[in-house]
C-alpha cells in the first residue's frame, strides 16, 4: 500500500504515542511505500521549534522512512480548488491540508493522519 504520512502521523511516531505505534507498524511493513509531502517538513520543523526537539535528527528519520514528495505549481493550483470547496463545510480548512489532498490525488496514496480536517475523507486512514 502507498501511504502519504502527514505531520500528525510523523509527530505521533516520533513521540512514541499509542497512535504512533500504529504508524510504526505501517512504516516497518516492507510491503508499504511511504511518502511525505514536503510542506509537512516545515510543519515538523515548527513542531521541533515549539517542543525544543532536534530537527536535523527528526528530519533524518523522516527522510530515511519515506520519499519526500515535492510540491509543484499544479499541486498548489489544485490545492486552491480543494480549499475553496472544503471551506464551504469547514471554515478552518487550511491550504496545508489542501496541499496534502492534492498530492494524495496525484500519487493515488492513502493519507495517514489523525488530523480532524481529514476525518471522513476518501482515501484516509485515520489514527484513533
């Protein structure tokens, strides 16, 4: 299975939480292909700054565990459409989440997350 891990999934994995154990099983399953949208890297950096964590170390873990998916102009334009559509139902649906959905459409993967903005979306494995 091809998984697209968002910031939420990586943070849970990195802190070793109960949800992170589920992420770990997916990461360690050699049958899975893993990707991380590059916009999530900036969110991971922000999390490291806020929590006094070593970004270089954590970024190394993310790079070793997944392919960093570049975000291109087509993704950004698709994300604008996705955000516009989702804002009709969720007023706080952001552009970063929209980028993840745009990238997911492109690579045909399953988003792994616990972010409530993705709850009940297609092709999402929600961490409970």
